[in-house]
C-alpha cells in the first residue's frame, strides 16, 4: 500500500495482470477500499466498467465507486443510469478526483464540476491549462515491466526495442474532424507541455526504466512547431529509435522531417483519411491538400522513415465511386503501408449525427459493441457487408502486393514472414458477414 499525500492508493491493474473475475473480487476483499475508481478508455470496453462496479458493490454496497476515462467523458448520461456507479467523472481527473474525495469527506461544500450522479448533471470539468505542474507518472504504483517489456499485439505502431515507453506531450485538438471525439474529451484548445518538461520525462524514463525506444501518442505533437523542434533536438543525445502515431501530414515539412530522422525517428503514421477533396474538406473538414500528402510521403521515404498512411471509407453520403477513388489514391500514394478503416460513428461526434440524421446506422448499433473490423454504416450506395469485405481485401491487396513490401513490413513489425501471413489470414477469416 502506497501513501500518496493524505490517502493510501493502490492500483489493481486487472488488464495487465490478466485477472479473472474471481481474482479481481479477491483483491477487492483483501484491500477493503473506501473508494474504487474505475477507468475505461474506450466505449467498446464499457461493459468492463459495469462489471467491475457490480462486483465491488456485491462485496460491500458501502464502497463508493467512481467511473472515469474516455468512456465516462463521452457518455456520462448513459453511465449514470448504472446505479452501481456512485459518481461518473466527465473530463480530466487530476483536479476533479481529489476535489471529489474532499467532497465525500465533507471537506468541500460543493460537488466539483464534471462529476455526474444519477440525479445531477455535472457538465465537463475545467480543462487544465498548465500541464507542467504535475509530477512524473506514478509508474511505481504498477508493475511497469508489464508495459515496457511487451506489446499486446504485433503491429507497426509497436515498439522498436524493449523496454520501451509511450509518452503523451499535449492535450486538446484545434481541428474538427467529423469522426473524432478528442474535442469533446480534451477540448479544441491545444494544450502542450513544455519541451523542457517532455525531455525531463524522457530522461527519467531512460535513467529509471532504461527504455530503449519511444512512441509518441500525441494527436498533435507538431501543432507548436518551435516546441516540436526543441523536443526533436533534445532527442538527438539519446540515440534511441522512436515512432510517431496519427501525425498531421499538413504540419510536416522538409526541415522537420530531416530533423526527425536525425533525432531517431524510424516510423511515422500520417492521417490522410480520404483520396477525394469533397470528402476530405466538406465531410471530414480536414485542412489537408492531397498534393501535400504526396510530397510528405516522398520526403519521409527519402529520409528512410517508414511511413504508414491512414484512410477512412464509408461516410454517410459518400458514393461508391468516391470510395474507389480513395482506394486508388491510397494505392498510388507510395506509402510503405496503408491503414484502411471503416467510418465508425462514435457518440457525440458529427459523424454520429450525420449517420443518425440520414438513418445510416446499422441495425442494432451500440457504441459499446462497436466492431472496428466491420462496417457500422449503411446507405443506398453500400451495405455494411460491402464495406467489411472492401476494407479487408483492399488492405491486403495494396499492402502485400510484392515480396519487398511484405519483407519491409514484417521487419518493421519485428515478426517473421510466416507470422505476417498469419495476420493476413486471420484478418480475412474474422470478417463477420
């Protein structure tokens, strides 16, 4: 049991420890907590939060439960219907959770903003403006090796070497892509940590946990160009490989790409999304020119940085010909790898509203039962089955058309060619048609 400020804190890391229901229940009985905070990061894992709260209340109804995380923030109204949750926290928890504990203890007169109950709508917590004021992550509360020494699945986004670390250097997104929940979760204002604060964390990770590779999970690492340059310059001295996920292609330029290469970047995943200007600008509302994407891919490959490009198909109102145009653009782009996704209408997004207004949601659609492999939208132009088949088979055709492409991808994923073939085969066979 760790002493953090005035409270004893214990993390039961059920996912990392692969706890069964019985093991989780035994841990709750052993710890005898006064308050159990449950974090659910995605809507389609929502059932795990309900399950955990039910177990806690079955052991002792007097244990206070609180739900936080992305799922709570995106769906507070739905979650408070579960009476096993005493509180649902909508927004960032660093300030909200301690304030809630003070309120429960009678040391605060009013409920903090962002906290919902069955009969109180708490809105969204205030967004934190100074992220530098918080201490380094409390990795001492968990078995960090469970994260640093393994990845849950083999993918291009996985670590280049072990032990590794993932790092988030900013919150909020100033852009407005129709499919994204980030603005509802973290706001439209870009809120970065300082370059000095980020490098301090990286230095700590290397010296304390001896990490040998790094993954940046930011939505907007490049939004403040000067800050990004300071981070990349600071990375040079460590000589470790790093990757960048979900990168805004329109913010990349030759100078940045050259610096990224010199500082250890080996992989970039750029968000292109569509190969048609109408869908890109009128539907998604992404400030990217297709010719810019072509130039960025060319420069990244010149610097020997492996480049993956994200595309989404199956928007309400998108024609079959526009879908085929996106497939053609993705194929011709020249990226090392194409990620092809079906449009998924997450709650509280413009895409969800479009799909609902056009009666395009598949029958029985439920955000807690989203299947990312299969289509979730149907129109007069395409069925969910059409999109499921298209995504799987075009992904396979474009990415694995030559031995050289297959070998380069297998090497970047750190797997054998036989393992790569197994992933391809599994993708085809797990289609639900």
